[in-house]
């Protein structure tokens, strides 16, 4: 079975004559600029390919990358290592649209624009057979130029799940306007602010044929199907600007550090509470949003899902991957890697994120504190503005040998992290 980034389709199988193991693959001398735990190394597979969002690695080791916007008219890049040195020496492309989502399962490559989902057939050499005539699986999804990316993942029962982000910060009557009250019920939730489910093999589906699987999620970019639990897990981007919108209720420091970025385990019908509540990981409570009468202390959302894990504010979790490989030490098995794209709104404090973290799991649940796994993408100690960062992690993928791939949508680098401690 083939695997994917930011999302993952299952365990790996199949081998390729060019696929290298950690024992024979040499990391870059400087680990591609990354700081990693002892025993790990990294190399750049490719660089400057375009704004690389999510990516997948096939069972034979071929990499497909979705670009946020087409480069030279190509929105999907195929990378292949023909000589086995770990570097991509073949690069081709197809698909004239930008977007984020990409996934591989059962001989098909799925990719999304900001309004549609397409499907391509793969041949025995894992090459796309219909690059110019993909099947259009879903069409007509909402794009209001805010939280517009359509991340996607498949389960094991022929269903595809897609994020439709809310085109708003907190569903105010006037978006991002000081003192503007929230709309209740929030009209955005009928077509955005949640996860929709569609059939993976049915063409030209729309909102009318899809199912709103989960709601109350402001924006999800990182998501994955947990094979051990047979369940969908997602990472929500929390709301912004508590102090800017409500200066009498929240200090600048509170606005910098609230609310948490949250991981949720979803089931059909899940409601995670946006925009009415947010999660405060200091108080460890669901707090009523100020747009709906909250003051930073009042609780709310009694029927809303509790997050299964919480992380510091505004770090933008853009990739989620449950690790099922055998290359890394046993403690990583079935745990979660999360790619944090990096913040823009933590001033006057330094911006945070720009790294990949590991969240241990035990019995299908987060267990213990998360830890920074791969750092140094930004290329500097203190990021003042996101544009200063040299690289920004976005997508995650697992290779057939168990190595971890990371995409960068700032400069278009693709990293490969291996474990080679004896």
C-alpha cells in the first residue's frame, strides 16, 4: 500500500532498486541544516521545486508533491531517485492548478485545488497514466480566499475526507473588527468550518452528495487516518487576535499565548466548537469566545469535543503523520509527527514553530509531552517575520524504508530524515 504526507494511507509495502536504507544512505554533512536527535541524519532530496505543500511517497520510492501555485505551468511535481544516492535526479510535472492536498491509495493519486479534488491512475511503474485528463471526484467547494486550502485523506472503506476551512477568524458580523459580535448560529458552518466526506471513486460529487462529517473546526491543514485506531485525527489552526479584537478583556500576552493549537480525534457528527469556544491550555478548559459573551474565564461548549492534545498558540500545524515504519526506534512507532509551519502573530514576542515535533502515543492516545524532533528549518535563532524564515515545514510523508520526508513551501526544499545509529 502507498503512503502519504500530512496524511497517511497505511503501512508500506513494495521495494525499488533505487530505494536506499539508512545503512547505505549518507546524510548531508550538515544534516541539511537541521538539528535532530542523536542517531538521526537528514539530506535534501530536492530544492527550489516551488511552494511545496503536502507530498506522498509511493511504495517504490517515487515522490509526488503538490505545489501551492503552479511553477512553469505544473502544479504537481514528480521526483525520482534513479541512481540511489537519495537525491532526486528526475523531475517532471503535470496538473495546471495550485493547491495543498495529495494522497496515494489503491493505485490512484488524489490531488486537490482550492475548489476541486482530482484522481489520477498510476501504472505498474507508479507513473500517472492520465496527467492531462484526471477524473474530477469533487467539484464546487467553497473558496473565499481565507483558509482556502483543501487538505485530504482517505480511510480504508472507500471514503475521502476534505477540510473546508472557515473564511473567517471568529464568525464576527464584521470579520476581524474590534468589538464586532459573533453571528449565532454561525452561517459559515453550512459549507465551511469542518470536514466533509465523499466517495473516493465517484465523479463530480458536490456538497449535495457529500456528508458534513465534522464541524466546528476553524481550519485544518494537517490531518491523517490513524491505522491503529481506524479513525480520523486532525490539527486545528486556532483563532487569532484576542487582544486586537477585545483589548478590554485580553492582554497582549494573553493574545500571544492563546488559544492552543489542538489535535482532535473525530467521528461522524463531531462538533469541535468553533467559533463559539476556544481551548485554553493554561486553564485546560474550553472557554466561551468573547464574540459570544465570553470574558476569558467563562467556560462553554459542554457538548463540544475535547482535544486529545494541545500545543502552543499560533504555530500553524500544517502536517500530521502517524509513523508506522520500522526504521526509527520503537518509541516512535504509531506516534504522531506534526509539522508546524510557523506563526505570524506572536509579536512583540518572537515567532514560534518552524519545526517538526513528535507526539508520543500509547494505546491510541497521546501519551506524555510532545518534543521538538527536527529544528533549524528557519535558518535563524529568532524569526521576527515569517518571510525571514528560509524554510517552513508544511507536509510530512513516510518512505517505504521508514524514513521521514518533510516539504517546505517557502523555498521548495524536500528533506529526508533517516535513523542510522548502530
